[in-house]
């Protein structure tokens, strides 16, 4: 995934005596993604290091690894062509890493930033692919929870639409509103009910999909505001 990297910060790291980490491809709120080489099977992969706060107790780190493995297994069972394939979950220095397929291309967010809004035809194509992916996931009880253009990849050459980061927020034990009252996630794409209650279902993912498609054809979401409070107010008025 994310075939355009910047630095080679992780070049010397070997995960699980198998995955040689190379260029950093991207960094988000919940993890950093690197390009890597699977030295056992001779293929390129992407690896995601889940962020842990400094000073996390060993027991909490082990629980995070168990949750990561459990969620990866669940997503792997969905087996849909528009859902990123998870190959493995490994541990390095007490931190879980998710090993995934490497999709050569750019994210929908990068496409919009580079070329502006997409055509209605392209948005419809992306929407159909994502709807099918979500339907397959929801049938197995898997929610995405953080659907946004940055988590949609467009494969170079084939045009395949690939949805990434299924359940990562849930794996990390993160809810929409943290214990300190801070918002966690992507507020412009978050359904109003998810802002106040984490016990939501597939309908919240479908809300996010609708907002994503609006952003694809307009260049920004209907709820774009200058402050978090403005975003939350706009979304809750719908």
C-alpha cells in the first residue's frame, strides 16, 4: 500500500527474522506504514507499526498484540478484492506490526489533493467497490470505523479500489471520545451517533461512505469547518 515513500528510516530493521523494513510510506494517528521485503517468499509487502504511548505497561502491550491478531484474523476471513489483504501479525520490541499486501498507487485523498475533485463516473466506480467491500465485511460483523479518502487506495495500472485499516481504531482500544474528552478519529467523516456512542453498527460506516463520496466530487466534505466544534455542530444538525 502507498507506493510513494520518503525516507529509509527503518532500513536496518528485520521483523520476525523475515521482513526487511525499508522506506517509510506514511504516518497516521494510529500507526506508521513502511515498505518491506518478505525475505522468505521474496515479495514486497507493507508493514504497519501500531503506535503505543510511552510507558505502556507490558500487560497492556500484550493485550494490544492479542487484539491486533484477533482483528487481523477477522478481517482476513472476509476475503474481498476491495479489502486490503492481511498476511501476518508479528511483534518487535513489544510492539505489534501488521504485515499487509503492498498496493502500488495512491490514496483517494492524494488523488483529490493532486488533481482536485474526481468525475462523477469515477466517484460512482469507487462507491460501488466500497459498498461491496463494506457489505462483505458487515456480513461477518466487521465494522470499519474510520472510513475516509486516506484509507482508500487506487491501484496503479488496474484501477482496483482497496479499503485499508479495517478495525484499526478498535484494535487500539480507541473510542470516538477519549477519556479526556478529546475527539479520536476523522470527525468530518464520522456519523453523529458515533460521536457520542461507540456502540454503533453498519449504518455508521455507510454514513461515512456517503460523506467520502461527497468529498470526492466536491473536493471537501459538507461538514468542513475551521474548528472541531464547528464540524461536530454541522454534522449533528443533519
